[in-house]
C-alpha cells in the first residue's frame, strides 16, 4: 500500500495518532481538517492538532468551512484521485456528491 494515494480527514486530538500511523506506515498526500478556531478568553486563532501534525510533515492541508459545498475540496480530490479517504472525527457531515466520482 506504499504506492497508494491517501487523503485523511480529521480534526481533534483523537485523530492525531491515526494520522501519525498513516504518515509513518504509508504516507499521506492530503489532509482535510476543520478551519482554525478562536480559542480561549483572548480568542487566539488556533489550528487543529491534525493541521499541526500535517504541516510538520509538509502535507497539503485543506480547511473548508462547509465541505459539502466547497469546490476547492472537490477539485483537489479530483486532481489527487486518492485510492482511499480515511476519516477519523472530522467534525462535519460529509455529503457524498457525484462530483467526486466523475
């Protein structure tokens, strides 16, 4: 499975060990995670733990506000044409659309 194209979708700490294992064992080509959020009293814009790990490994990261209506995500998935998309606690309802399969 080393030569397979893999996309990963996840956001919280729960997803990090899964992404780390995929990176170490197979390689990941694209990560989709929630947009950065303002956290705490000072409202500091904070990336998701998944984004932090992906950027440490120079993996392309997409952060759609609403994945079901984001053309950039569909275009990137068309271009990548992943063999598998793995989802672990992504945090949005993912509506399958024909755009991905065309």
